[in-house]
């Protein structure tokens, strides 16, 4: 054509170049093509309006599925949608490869895409040539899909930010693998770097910069759009101010992609390459998909780390520090959350110095102190909040010098008064023990909590029956009677929440049996004993020894161990000598005849290793007679004291029952029809020795049995 002549029509120019024009409206599902485009699709060369199904039948199935992703990527980035498409004949043979370039627009009113673009036949590059790397083939797509599945699985399994960064650094993308990676974050109005790979140490220091800096990552965070730089020249031309930051690494191509989660751009991801990358639509699609998965993984990891930090902060705030050692006492504590949701619940423990101790000092100085352990109903934020309030209230009441029963009564009234809505009322179990480290005396009050356990110096484990009342918060006027226990030198007190007992599908009976075995067999330190108890219910073996209940009933765990120093306690490597005395004491009140059975059980536990079972039965029988006589023939309570001693020539059991009655018992010879009078007769016949001794106001009856060495001596 000559200068000055009008330009030919656009359609004529495109036809001369073998380029067809097509228009696709996804809302109507119609595709309009001109004659050239129809010919490229293998149809008669004439303009036509086709359905999506007709067009799809001419495309390779893999390529048709690829188009949707390319369109969404182009709309998100505001770029052209470019894709290579294999055209198939009726026998499913590839007849040609065409390149489609279009400008997609998203119609939000109709929730549809509208595209107008071109089709042009291209030559498929030969395998092994440099250009072959950028070609879109079925094998490449299959490799990409496999890569994205593996990458998604690995990122989904990452539990921390460092794990996410480690997975991102090890990603090997199909056909193009970055040499350097960096993840940027935002703190206020500044761009920071969370982590990097492929940069020398200290390379992250330049990345702390204001968001308005002319730097690709900052632009990505500001705009939410990706930046692709295929060459150093392009980088230098677009970002001359910050080009020196990238120049020293010797890279040839860069991709900066937004990290977007929940519609918010939380940072940027840099992928740098040592060779030129054209960043074709398929390559951009892979990078964009990885960036989305990376953003989701970082968001999950950040949420998990925030929850963990919150949990640890709550635990540090709500759980006391045991501080320096208490003279004559060793205290060990453990708290284990259930592992689900917020890692803090309603379980807690506390060690409280009490005023006016024997030495007039705090617990750390040798005076009295209190051990508290409890469990607020539920495992949620409200339970944790109530636990904090209740713990503070208990500390306040204890610091005022109240007795254990008064402390729990006030705490119950306090907890009951917190809830305004009756439906929101919560209760709490609690055990409060006032300890005198000089004498080993414990004053225990219990509010619906599991009873304490004593591990004697020789490893014998006894559950100590203690008086108890309703859980805190149920009845504001509830009473909490006090039980006195004595912790002998070398003995260890265990108090815990029900999570330690019932975790693993156990009930109170089977759970205690599991713990009893750990307590009796353990020979290490007290710290090791605490760990062993936790491992017994949370360790791998616990999953193979579930209890009789259908579910595992996971719960928080809190436990306290208190050991009175003195004789060998069996908690150290050097404790080899057996203890000399094993002792238990129990009070049976006139109004509580049912505690006679508790006394019998206590005696059997005390004699768990006695080598003459018939003597154990004899001792239990005689104890029942002595306790019953006190309840029937006096108006006082009965105090039981049972001791097992080893004098070197064999063990003996001494059982003594004391009451405040004035009349001394005498042996009688009851007739055949007499209903009483046989108690002392049985003692005289079955015990090795026995006696009655005045005790000031009252008396005590005692008997002794000697353990036969061969295990089959007379009972």
C-alpha cells in the first residue's frame, strides 16, 4: 500500500495473518467466531455462533479444564489470558495447536466472564529445545497437578511458621524451580521479612522498609497484584531505586506474589530465578496457586502460634511458681491441658503461704502453707476465667487465716454468687490441705474432689478417706468438714484432678489401679514420678490399655506431689534400706458407722504384701469387732491406729482403737444364745497378744499379730 492510503480493515489484516477472532459470554454459554477462527477449530470457514459444548468438543479435555483457571488468574492480575490449546478431530487426534489471547472481564451483576480474543496457529516446539520448556503439554500439566497436590498436602501439615517456610524452601516446581525465596510480612506501615531461603546470612536486613518504598514487594502489598520481572533490565527500568538490593544476588527473573487470606493481603512471596523465565500464564498460574496455599498455611500457623502464646501466657499467669524449697518438704506439680481447642481449662493448683505459722514466717521460710487443687466444670474460656477468679478468692481467704472448712465455705458462696443467669452456673471440685512442715500434720477439706493418696516410704499406696462436702458453687451454705492426716517422714502425698484418673476411658476404680501400679513400682526422683504418672495416661502405651468406658474421656490434668523428708522415701537412687514403720490412722464417728467398711479397706491396703492371707482376714475381723463395740457400747468416736513394724526378726501388725469411754472391757463367757460379749473372746483366741490401756480420759484396746516367715503359719 502507498503512503497516505487508508489502512485496511482490521478483519482483513487479521485474516491475512491467519488470526481469528472469537467472543465468549459465559452467562449465555455462547461462543461467536469469525471465519478464520472457525477454520482453526476444524469447522467450515464461515462466521458462526456455537454453544460451549460444541467448542469443548474441539478442544483437548485437559486444555478446556485449564482455560477456567487462566481466566480467573488474568482477571485477578488485570492481565491478558494466554493459553495454548490442542485442537482435536472426530477421532480424537491432535490436528493443530493454537494460541488464544483474550482480555477477560468479570460481570459481577451476572456473575459471569466476558472474553474477546484471538486464535492463531502456532508450531509446537520440538522436545529438548529451550523453547520447549514454556510449551504447555499434557505431561507438563500432569506434573504440575501432582506438584500442587504434594505442595498442598505438605503445607497443610505444617504446624508452625518455621515449618511452612521450610516446606516452601523445598518446593520443586515442574519445569521451573526458583533459586531464592523470601516471605514478607507487614508490621504497621513497614515491610518486614518473615523468612528467606537462598540468601546469605544478613540478607533480610534491607527488607525492613516503609510500605511506600518503590520496591516490588511493597507494591504487591499495597495493590494486592503480582509483579513479574523477566529480566534484570526490566527490574532496573521499573524499580531503579531498589534495583541495587537485588543486583548483588545475580538473579535473572523475579516473581513477587501477594499472600492473601480471607480477602486481606498479609504479605508477599518472592520467587527468584537464576535463569530467564517468561512467566507464561501457566507458570503464573502455578506461582499464584502456591502463593494462595502458602498464605493459608501461614495464616493457620500464625493463628496456632497466637493461641499457643495465649495459652502459655494464661498458664504462666494462673499457675503458681513453686519457688524455693520448703524446709523438710519437697513439692512437685504438673499441669497438662487436654490438647483440644484453647490449651487451658478449668483445672488448677496452688501453693499458698499461710500467716502465723509455727515459725511465724511464710511457707518458704518454714511456716505453714496450703496446697490447693481444683477443677472448674467445663473446658472453655469461661471455665478458665472462673478458675482464675476462684483461685484468687481461695488465696485471699487462706491468707486471712481461715481454717480449711471456712476457706471452702466462703469459696463456695463466692462461686455461687458469680453467675447471674441460673443456666450459666458452674460448679468446681476442690481439695484444700493445710500443711505444717514441722510436724507433718495435714488438715484436709474436700469439696467433691477425689480423695488424697499416700505413698508410704516402702512404696505401699493407701487412699486416705477424708470428709467431704458438695462441689463448690452448688449450695452457698454447704459445710466442709476437716480431716486430719499425718504425713510421716519418707511418705508422699498425691492429690490430683479426675483427668489423671479417668483419661483413657477409665472410671475411678480402674484409673486408681493404673496409678497405684506406677506409684508402687517407681524408684526414681519425685520429678520423675510426676512425669511417670502423666505418661501413664498420656503416653503411647495408654492408647493400648483403655479403660472399661466406651470413650477415652480426655480431660485436663493437674497433680501435686508432697513428700516429707526424713527416712528413705523410695524416690531416689540411693534409697535401698526398707522403712521400719508403716502406719495408717482413721476416725470412725458415731454418726458414720459406714466408715467401718472404710477402715477394713484401709487395713487390707496396709497389709497388701502380708504373706499370710488368713492373718489379714483375722486382723480385719478383729478390727470390725473393736470398732463396732465402741459404736454400740459408748457415746464417743473411735480412733483407729494401725502400724506394721519390722524389728529385724520379722514383721508385726499392731492395731489400736481408742475411745473416750470410761468403762474398761473385760472378757466374758457368753451363753449360746447371747447376742454380744464375744469381741474380746475372739481377740484372745486369734491375736498373738492383746491388751487394754487407760488413756487419760478414755481407753485403748490393742492387739498384735506376727507375720510367719514361711507364709503358712497359724492365724
